[in-house]
C-alpha cells in the first residue's frame, strides 16, 4: 500500500498496517524534518523494523535533492540478516511501484570471519586468527615480496579485487552477507574489502553497534560517512552498556606475560632490521619527527585497529621525542609492564582515578601522561615498520597500549580498580586491573555530533526519560507506543505468594529459604500441568539457577515436572545451549512440550525469540538486579549520582526491570501470538518497581492480577488459555480497528470515521 504522511509518499510493502506503525512513522518523520535525535519505544512484534525502513527509504525517495544515507545498527549477525531480508522485500515493492528510479544499494558489513571466501583463511577458529591469516596474505609488503618470489602465498580473491581497481563495484540491490559471499565467489573478488569499499557509496548500510561506538573500529570503518545520515540503533535498551564496554580495558597476569613475549619478539625484529635494512627504521624516525604518527593513506590490507580514544580527544601533534626511536619506545613499554606487574601483586582492593594512576606511573617509572597518550599510535607505527602480519599474537601488547592511551587521554568518567581475587571464588588468586568507563555519553557523543539524526528504538526503553540523562543528549521526539490489540493476547501477572500464603522473592535473605524454593517449584509444577507446549523460565543468575534446580531435584519436584514436560537448561557454553534450544524446539514441535531454564542476563534473554507454541508462558523468578557488591558497579553508581544526579536505587531498579521486560517480551512476537507472563516476586507488586515496566505490558496488567497466589494464577491461566482458543477477527471488530487498509488510513487522515485505538 502507499499513503501520504504530510509531504512524503510512504511505500509500505504489505496490504494492511497497524495503527501504531502509522503513529511510529509520523513521529519518526517529525524527527527527520527537525534534523534531530529521537527515542521511540515500540512494543515487540508490531513490525518496528519494516516501519522504520519504509519511512526512511520513502523519505529519501521523496526528497531526491538532498540524499540521506541510512546506517542501521543491530546487535547480532542474525538480526542483521533479518533486517536485510525485510529491506529486500520492501525494495522489490518500491521498484515495482516506481520503476528503476527507486533502485538503491544496501549491504550488510561484518567481520572477515563472516565474509571471507578464501578456504585457507576462514578455517581459523576465532575472529582474531581469521584477521591475522588474512593479513598474512594481503599486507602490502607480503604482496611486494610475492611479485619477486612467486612461491610466497597471497590471496587470489584480494589480488583479483585489486586488479579490477575502479571496476570492482556492486550493482544496485540489497545484499545480505550470504549474497556478498556468493557475489565475491562469482566474480573472484574479496567480499570483505569490496563491502568495506562500497560502504561509502551505499544508500543503506546495516552493521553492528561496535562499528560506530567502539573508536578502535569506528576510526577505520565509519570515518568516511557524510553528515546527512540517519543512524538507527535497533534493540537499543542496553546501549549504555555497549558504550561503556567500548572504552573499558581489563589487564590480568596472563596479559602482562603475553605482552612481555611480544616485546621480546619485537626487539629481535628491530635487531634484525638494524642489521639488514636500517634505512627503514630511520625513515620511520624522520616521519615521527615531522609529527606524522600514522602514514597518510595506508593500503587497505594494512589498516589495523584505530586509536582507542575518541577522534576529538586525540591530539594533532608530534609524537614525544623520547619514544620516537623504536628501542626507546620498547624500553618505555617494559617499564610500564614492570609497574603494572607490581600493582597486580596486591592483597587489597584498590580504586583510584586516572589522574592519580598517571601520577603514580610518572613517580615510579618516569613515564608521563603525554608518552602514555601516544602509546597506541606509536605501537601501530612500529608494527607496520617491522612488517608484522600475525597480529593475533600481539593482542596482549595492544591491550596494554589501549590502557595507556585511554588513561593518558581521559581525566574523568573513568576509574582504575585493582582486585586481587574474584569475590565469588575468594580462594583462587586471580588479580585483575580494570580501567572502567562509567560515562556512557563519552562513546556516543561523536555519533550525536556527527550525524543529523540518531534514532534509538527498542521494545523496552522505560522509563524513557532516563536515557537522555544517561547518554547526555536532547531528543526532539521521545515517545512510547502501546499495542493496539484485537483480543487481550498478553496476560501479565504478579505472583507474590505461594499456595501456602508464604511470600516468594529472590531477596538475599529469602532466596535460600526452603519455603520459597518449594513454592517456586510448586508454581512451575502447577503450570506445566495446565499450559500446553513451551514454557520459558528466567532465573536471576547461573548460581541461583543451579542451587534451586538441585533443591528441586532432591525434593522430587523436578521428577514430577518431567512427567509433564521435558526440561532443558541454558549453560555458559554456547554450543551446549544451542543444542538444548534445538531440542527444546523439537520437543515443542512434536507435542511432548518442554520447559527451558534460562538466566536473565544470559545469552538467551537477549536475542532468541520464543514465538508461537515455543513460548506460551514465561516465568520470571525474582528481580534480575546486577551483582550489587561489584566494585565496578558501585563506582559507576557513584559517578552517575555525582554527575547526572541519578539515584543509585533508581538506576538499579531501571536496569533490573529493563532486563525483566526484555525476558518476558520474548514470548510475544506478533499480534496473532498469545502468551502469559508471570513476575514471581513480591517486590513487583510495589508501584515504584512496577511502574518502570514498558507501557504496553502495564496497559494489560489488571489490578486484580497484582497480588496473586499460585492457585489463583493457575485459575487465571486456565481461563486465559480457554479464551485464546476461540476464533477471532484479525482486523478488529466492534469499531476497534487494529489492522488498517489503505481506505481506513485515508479516512483516518481526512478525519472521517471515528478511529478508536
């Protein structure tokens, strides 16, 4: 269908549209017109992605004079592929409606591991090894040597891509990672470098958050982007954590030992170079004197990670004199390693700010702030001079230089925390030095400043007013949408006590109470006998899940549950969990029914959907607070209180409830779907906790369901499932339209016919 929103003709590839999709598009258009940033919370399963894509691509088509580029950021490769598949469907429709003038170029960009087609390279086990294997075949010096000596291996795909030079382009169309690989094999070109090259010309680019938020990667991939760009962060409820991780570094003893090995190898290389090609070291020295830490335009195959500090904070000045010579720089790094080794040999927890830390380095080993600040660039320059290709071996020294550069660049928003042991295993010495970033606004600030519109959207952004404070920006539009439903297909309940009227909670003093464990077990046992197909249970942590499953096993509850349904458990091993999920789905498909035990902050809670019969009920056992004694969390809370006036309790509750909402939102992935959500903890009945849930869940939470015991919950579940089994009119009866056709929309826009949402 196509319809007007003010001066834009929107091409929407389906025959009907949900009212909230339409309102979402209207708000999004307001933000684009104002060239400002916006926050939009849209319930899961209401077609958020297609609404976003069709509005922004139609907006570009209707204003051909100033073309706007779309950067769409997702969290996982799976989400990237889903987005590109939706975009292809939309693109085909737009081309059918408008002819060839609507053609665009859209592509996904991922790491070499997901794009490489050279079997010798892609067989390496992890991402860093694939990158290094690629560099061994494509670095400029390797290729120069291969010209003289044909026995030196190179990558035929990269060679063909280089030979094609300016002819190596992607024709218009929408390319998933799979398509890029197929196109690369067909033409004999390297898909990774082709995609990297085409990013600057594409109309739509879909990639991971890190490519914009992590300065090390963004400095290479995203520095070419124009200002007229709309950036979308999808599923962005955890965006503050992504920003913080991008600027945090951990150093352990293993890191220091690895870095020492790296330095020994580099000094051997320097000695070798002195003997064979001293001119190269001299040329590097002269370049540094001229103030060029980086050689101008490096060949594509040589680019390494960029500086870990943000672009505006990197000084445009010469590298300090005392680290210009290669051997002097290595001795500075050796002294730094010695200092860090000394700091790790501590029996007490130490916490200090970056300024104190830098002053202490200067006092003890004589390395000042300016030298620290240039460590990363100087290391990068040296690695290129020494022509080192196996970069995966040099990750340790890279981590140390990351730490040095960040600590030398930033004076606030960070803490250095040294812990001698992990508190959860106090008898095993495992000292770690952590540089923790507390300020999420640091990493995202360049994104807000560089691009005209940034859209932050997710199913759970409540309370929506906290995000602008955490990320320090002013949105022109911030809006939370509710779900227009034909029937009440979600049924949230708050369960506060068991059948014996004892309160249930995972509060620390109640958590190991046998009565609470028994009541939780009885709740699940009652539910497996009533609810068909799949049930998903979320626990607050792995250790709590282990404990409670053990106690259910001893008391025989688990055995009784198994008589009704099979039980599968998420573990910390990705392969095991994937296998468990596959078998869980098979058990649901064949009608045996299954229960999946998962952890609120684990792998499953974020990206896996339990739609249709895979999730008819989700039980959230407890409130998933972070580990509140964690030193890093305490330091961050203190910073948030002092800088943004956000109270500790508010932040912790907000953080726990966005996680809980994310978990329970897994069961409903479309309006035809139905599911129940049980919040099993007496703390959810308190208004201050409950009010932080997204509005689309709260609007369905009745007052009668706020203080239930197990037997009442079972009764409600029976009633709900019976109601859901009845046939219903999908487009909405009784004047309450939830699926709008083109005529409905036109009537609505012209104000004819009263629309009730």
